[in-house]
């Protein structure tokens, strides 16, 4: 029997609700496929930890987490207690960089039973993957403030694109597109306005394309691409984007598929030199936290992506199939949460998926 050590970090807000709700379905899937999971929970990377320790992470966090096969993460950020740039740069963004999780893979799929806010769209019409660069780009700590407090006060923040950093995420995106039936890659750019870094990105997209003659590539400026996501989401297969553009597209895509609450993400270290981290796209949602109504599907789908990454695609597909079965029942038959037009709770929906995992 294979054994996997999983670090479980709920974080803040609804992270503390959707993570527990996802574990029953994950454990039911593991039992079904003969996988042993050793789950170890951690309270760091949270506002509560910050209040107690004045830091987001313990000194030995890196050595501790390196010992795990994967990390299942909820959400971090509680701006009423700790400013977001401190909590995020002190935890999640540190994990991504330290563990070289340079691909952030974010599927956008219109699921059966879920209504898109876009008119006339049915399951099958929206099914694409955003590949987001995850360790550099617009998210850089290069810059600062000068002449502070004077009329010449100036703030600079640099975009950093390295050849290694750009090429490795592009290679991943091309390889992924090459394995899919449509073999279609879309690159997000803005080389008309951001005239130093983005032409470089475009150049590397073209250069990498020479190794993938079977992949059809197109390129959209990010503003036009945002409009295209809404007007023609059926035209996309794999979309590759820099860190910030990928961040924006990966909230917009799931919104087109009905709710941010079902969207998963995998922060992947493809070279497997450190653990990968699986977290929903959404944040801690302070506006609904504590009410037990957050949608746990994004977190459960993350567990499925984690099983896939650990080398168990059949288990991953079984878990995602259970999610689809439950969603397909609709709010009349299944305890769907309010974002899916139901009256179910986080725990009820998590439980319904776990039951379906056992039945199917
Ligand atoms: P958010 O994603 O937390 O919430 C945006 C909206 O989506 C809210 O109206 C929320 O209620 C709704 N929503 C999100 N997840 C939902 C779910 N599972 N079910 C139902 N509705 C859901 O974004 P925000 O409000 O901009 O950020 C809140 C905090 O979370 C901030 O501190 C932010 O920095 C942080 N954040 C963390 C992550 C992360 O940990 N990966 C991601 C995004 C935001
Ligand atoms: C995400 C989040 C994070 C990001 C924030 C919270 C720093 O929005 O995972 O999409 O921008 O990467
Ligand atoms: Mn985001």
C-alpha cells in the first residue's frame, strides 16, 4: 500500500471551513484506491498564528514542509488583523518561491448542473486551463520608495522576467497543450503598452513554439483577452500568462463557470525538488466566513489534483467524478451552497461528495 505524507494548512477565514469539509471525500477516495494518507495539520500561515508569534511561519517551516509529499492549503489573509502584503509575502508567496512551484495550474470548467452567468453556455462549452507563471514577473520585491513624504515621493516596483523563469513555464504550457486533443495554446500579452517585459515574453513564446510544431498558438493582449473570456470562452484550451495576468484570468474564468467557489489550483514544482501545494483559487472570504456556507468544491477539486500529482489519476478522476455527480443533481436534490443557488452548508456538501465517492 502506498503511503503519502500530506501537510494540511487551513489558514484563515473560510480556509478553516472548506479544508475540513474536503478531508472526508479525500479519505474516502484514498480508502477506495488503497492509498494510505498521513495527514498532519498546521496552524501557521494564519492571522491567529501572527497574533501569537508576530510572524506568519515558525523558523523551521521550510525543513518541516520539505518532509511532506504534498501540501493541502486553504486560504490565507485576514486584513482586519494583519495587512495582506505582510501575510501573503510571509506565507503563501514564500512557499511558492522557496519550493520553486513555478507553475500555477488553474482549470476552468463549466460543470454539469451549474449555471454560467453567460447566456447560452452549457457544460462542454467552457473547459480550459490557465497556466500561470508563479514565481516571478510582476510579483517582485525589487523596488521601493524614494523621497518619501516630499512632493517628489516616488514608488517603483520592477517586473522581473528571467529566461529560465519564462522558458520553464512556457515549456510546461506547450507540453500540456501538445497532450490535449485541441493542441491549442493562447498566450496573454500586453506588448503594446508594457513595452520591455511583454515583448520579451512574446519572443520566448515564439522561440519555444519551434519545439512544438503541432501546437497552434495565438496571442491576445490581456484587455482583449478578458473580453474574449466572456464573449467566446469556448475558444480556449490552454492559456499561458505571466503572474499578474494569470491571477486575474483565473478569477475571471471561474466566474464565467458560475462561481469562484469551485475553482481549484495546483502550485506545482514540476521538477519535484520540493512539495507542490494545492489550494483553491479563492481567498479567505471574510464576507461569508464563520457562517458555514462557503463552497467546499474548489478545495475538494484541489484534493483531486493532488492525487493526480501523486501519481494516482484513477483516484483523482473518481473524486472529480463524484463532484460532478453531486453538482449535476442541482440545488433541488443536492445540498449545494448559496453560490450555487442552494441552501446547503459547507459540511453537508462535503459530506454529499464523500458519500458519492463511496457509492460510485
Ligand atoms: P476572496 O476570493 O476571498 O472572495 C471574493 C468573493 O468570492 C467574496 O464575495 C467571497 O464571499 C466569494 N467566495 C470566495 N470563495 C468562496 C467559496 N468557496 N464559496 C462561496 N463564495 C466564495 O477574495 P478577496 O475578498 O479579495 O480576499 C479575501 C482575503 O483572502 C484577502 O486577505 C486576500 O488577500 C486573501 N486571498 C487569499 C488567497 C489565497 O490564499 N490563495 C487568494 C485570494 C485572496
Ligand atoms: C491567488 C491569490 C494570491 C495571488 C494573493 C492572495 C497574493 O490572489 O492565489 O490567486 O495573487 O497569487
Ligand atoms: Mn488570485
